C-alpha cells in the first residue's frame, strides 16, 4: 500500500510488481507516441508534436524518478497526464 509521500511497503511485493509492470507498459506507450510524432512524415501540426514530445519526456522523467520508490504524488502525475490525453482524444472523437 502506498503512503502519502512515501514508498510501497516492502511486504507488499505483489503490488510493487504490479506497479512496476504498469509503469513499464506506460513507458512503452509513451516511447511509441514519441517515436510516431517524431517521424518526419507525421502529419500532426508542429505544436502538437512538440507538446506530445514534452509529455513523453515528462513521463520518462517521472517513471525514472520512481525507480527508487514510488510516491502517490508521482503516480498521480502520470495518471493525470494519461487521463488528460485520453480525455482530449475522446473530445476530438466526439466532435
């Protein structure tokens, strides 16, 4: 279980493994996003590409910070980033 500002309890290996797997999948997703938007033939406007590349860098930074122990604040930052992107995609889809 996570404590505010703290790290997972060492006795909770199962949750730590799940978190590590989730962070790995999330990182793979953002590496893929960065790779796609960095392609020269990607038709997205440059400001959108730049924003997605910055977000991918932010996600990588937060993920690497959590290698020494996860905090609720860092996890929340990643979740909020993903939720905002998903929300933006759903808005565009519904338009």
